[in-house]
């Protein structure tokens, strides 16, 4: 999926140049280390500090807070399903320890999503997949990721077409026996259509010589600037983890 220079400029409009030139492998390693560091935190205050650093980095890179909010909305249902029972599971009055643990989960989730947003918003899908390939991630995993990314949009497009077709037939939705039958029929039709499309896509790829392995570009050289950026992010999260261990776990 090659990108022209004009397409890249339009896609990354507003993103800082220093974030775009950060080598993909070094950037991905930094993200993984930072996320694992955040997951290892045990106190709300230090998780909040780690989150603040990730927010600061994303804003400096030119990622708008609105973009971050949209990404947070993607994980909001899952986070709420985990935290609401946790908070109210102890009854009334609410247990402060349960509230603190729920806040810790929320902070870890939004921090991880912020870091993932930085990864996805400062490089193309090709660059991301290339970085995985040159980090020796199994080819089958990269192929599945790439095809999933490509065809999830087609899947959503099929859902939108079905919704439009239902509206033109004055379908009002809601929960009833007849409506549940309609939902079941639509789900079955969507599944069959997806299976049929996947088979056609596979046959088309095989006819073009696809053998299960995708071809990737050459890895870019990791420069001193890339090492400095990666080292800085590593230093920040390790410092946060170390200070928490020294002052709050001993």
C-alpha cells in the first residue's frame, strides 16, 4: 500500500516532524516499554504522573486532544464494565480502596491508549508493519493484522449499508420477537457475506502468487536522535517506577 508524498503530507498534517522521523522500530520499542512500565505501577498518584507525561508527549507531537478523546471512547465500554462492578461491589458506603483501584485501572487504560495513539498517528500502516517485520514478529501475525485492518472497514461499510436498507423499509428497531428475528437474519447474512468475501480474496491473492508471506521494505537506520528519544522515554518510565518502589513499597 504505497503512499505518495502528497498523501503522507495530508495524512500527517499537524504532526511534528521530529515525531514523524522517529524510526518506527525504536518508536515501537519505546511504546512497549512505557506501557509495561505503566502496567507495573501500583499507586494512583504515580499512574497519574505517567499519564501526564504521555499526554504531554502526544500534544507536543501535534496530536489533538480531540483525537485522544475519540480513542478513549473506544475503550470506555470495556473500562466501565471492569470498574463499575468493582466500585459498587462492596455496597454503600463506597470502599475508598475499591475506588482507588478502579481509578488505577482507568489511568492505566487511558495511558496505554494514549501511547498507542502516538504510535498510530505518527506513522503509516506500512511503516508500522515494517517495524514489526524487522523486529522479527512472525509473518503470519503481521499478515493477519494487515488483512484485519484492511477488511474491518469493508465490514463496517456492510453494516452501514444494512442499516440504510432497514431505514428505507421503515424498520424502527427496538427489542421484540419479530425484531430479534430480523437481527438474527441480518447477522447470518453478514456472516455468510464475510465468509464468501474472504474466500474470494484468498483465491485472488493465491492467483497473484501469494504464499502466506508479505514483502516488506528495507529497515531504516536507527540514528543517534532515535536512540535519544527512545532512551528518554525509557528513562522517564523507569524513573517513575523506581521512585514508586523506593517511597511507597518499602
